C-alpha cells in the first residue's frame, strides 16, 4: 500500500528537505556471458544474485562491505528446471520452480539460506504434471507472500494454482475453465490481493447496430476458489486499447485505469477509470486541451500519432485516490541507408529498431472517479536495437512522496535523474548520479526497492554486470 501524506511548505527551498542522492555503492564486476538468466533477491544491506546457467544454478551474495562471495551451486530437484520466481523469504531466499524428474514433472518451492544450504523443500501437491516448456503466467501479491500461476499440463490443459509461500499448506489448484468463464473475452490482466484473492480482467469488442462497443469483464475467486466477483461494464463508441488494474489492499477496492480512443480513430482521446467494487458508471476523462498545447500539439496534430501512450503503473494514496502513470513510447523499424545489393553482411534483410521513451503523464483520480490533477513529467530517451532495456522509469515510494527515477541524457553525458512528485501534483526534477563518469548502464526498469529510500539496480555492459545500491 502506497501511503502519500500531504507536505506543507513555508518559504523554504526544496533542497532543505535533503532530497538529493546521499550515497551509492557499486559492486565488483561479474562476467555474465554464459548465463541464461539471472534473478536478483535483494535484502536491506545485502543482495543475492541467482544465476541460471541452463545446465546448473549458482548464486553469489553481495556482502555488506560490497564484495562478492565465491560462486556456489544450488541443488534443485531433478535434472531439468525452469525457475518461475525467486524472492526473499525472511532472511533466506525462496525459489519456485518446475522440476523435470525421470518419472514426472513437479512444482517445487525451496528455501535456502544465504550460504546456499537448503532449509526447506516443499513439493507442491498438484494433480497434474506441469509442462516445463510452456509459458507460465505468474502474479504475486503486493506483500509478495501470495503467488498465483497459470500453468499448462503436458496435455495443454491450463490450471490455476494459488498458494501462500509463507505457509506450508497445500496450494489451491483447479483447471482454469472450472474457475473462470470468459467465453469470447481475452483475459489478459491479473491481480492478486494480500489475502490471496485472484482477479482476472477480460475485454471484448464488437459492433452492435453499426456502433462499436467495448465491454470489460472482471471475475474474482477467493483463496479456496469460491467466486467472489463477476462484473461487466460496456461503453459504446469508445475503444479501450490499453489498460491495467490493481487491488487497493487497504480498502479492498479493485481499480481499473487505461486509455481510450474515439470510435474509428487510432490515437488516444483521454483516460478511463472504473471501480469494480462500486455501483457507478465507468469514467471517461478526455485530455485537457491546455495540456495538449503544453505538449506542443495543436489542432489536428494529435491525429498524426505523435502521442503513443502506454499505461505503466497505478499507485494508491492513503485517502483512497489513485495515481495513474502513462508513458509516451514507441518503436520504429527501418532499413539501413544501403540497399540489399550494398548490404555488407549479405543477409539482405537488415532492420534497425529505434526505441523512443519520452514524457510521462500522471493523473490523480479520487475515489469517485473525478480527476484531481494532471501533470506532464518531461523526459527524452532514445536507443537502437537494445529492446529499450535502459529506458523508461522506476517509481520509488515512501510515506511522503514518490520519486520517479530514469536514465537521462544531458549534453551527451549519461545521468540518472528523478522527479520528486508530491501528493498535490507539484514536482521537482533533480540529477542524482553521473553514470557516464562511472561507466554504468543502469537497467532502471529492473530496479528493486528494499527500504523507503533504498533501491538496487543492475548495470550491464558487454555481458558484464555490476549491482548499484542507491540511497536517496
């Protein structure tokens, strides 16, 4: 639960609150070229790096003095594995994985101490063999105690598993079709509460009497599979093309927010908001013309797809209102200037992909669905052929404010900057770390917060990685 409290200012500069970065620490470099994947398991003063080398699993711990322990192997059950999740378990580390043994496939949750010694192993009691090669849809609660997974068995049938990893009881498990019935709806969104309640959201578009209709449906089950919510809302002549929803664990309300376009158009016209726990209509909130002007758009320029918004996050304030974060981002594919006959590689199909991650729009909406304020947080990010791994932003939360961290570029020098966002919409931009001078390439999207002012961020360059601990 994100709690934001109003800050009051007298005739005082923002710097007097000591809001700039106080210190940072950088770990020694680790060669990751032979690693298939890795998982960060951060604690307050240490961090475990779980390394998946496909044929074996190893780990290293970054000590409090910022030196790495010797790499050690961890024994997982079976001969083949797929790690689904790795999280702190108290002072230990918990690993959820699918294991392939000689006889069958298993779903296992194991707990290891920071020396790699197994403290506990639980083979989850489920009535099917999970398919090691299929994609597992995983969602965890805000507290990280509850985990739910949609997993296919070896016959292609999908099952829903929900369990409290802090409890050694058997998980709840049933075929998904016995729990959820979306018919023609595509259930693309899931959220799990701190009480183990699982909600799925699906959408459908159709034309009724020459009018385009968008329908949104949400269904929810309790920890034991009982149906606790089934609700549908329909809006005509509007197209919902990007959305997300979250549970407010303080009051139990389920909030959806997203973007809509006018019927027949392919550019965003504004925002939408809906509280599934209240008997009220969905809220349609058009863009403010003044903000469009601030964005540099006038008249029909909006129709030129200069705004490519995507929803990034929802954060709740302690009064029950919600902050919704959108980002103006796009990908453009283009060919090099040379044609196929001049292609030095000889492959004839070279493409460059440009990634743009620009301004952030944040909107504050009260419990009744009314817009309180809207702000534009300006930034410019551009890269090529890197999947945008070093772009976008990460939100650091505490009881007084939000910090929006992002990789910035000022006069060709790489910098990490932040927006300090107050509950009333006021915001301040600050530079906090010169990454160019330190040869860092921070994957800001993969940052993890451990205390109200501490984040861990991986930095990767040419197959080598360091961990950066930033105390704000």
